[in-house]
C-alpha cells in the first residue's frame, strides 16, 4: 500500500479546496418586456412578466 511521503500543509489543502467554494457570477439577460436586466428562466422582478405573460403584478414603490 502506498502512503504519503510527508504531510501537506494547511495552505496547500486550502488552495485545492478553494475552487469548490468559489461563487459564480449570475448570468444576466435583458427582459424582452421592459429591457431591465434579469436572470434567465426567472420572473422579471421589475415588470413581473415571464415568457410573454404577466405572472406576478409588481409592487409599486411608495414614496
């Protein structure tokens, strides 16, 4: 059976594990209804449309 020649330091282990913890930047597309940026395959948060239909009525901001 093979055994490790020497113990790996904490920094080497952390560098190897860092790729799994990296957050991905979300992909953004323009909404075909209001031209705001939104995530694909999600309801637009500004107008409430998805796939050409109004799914949710957006809340109007009160001032």
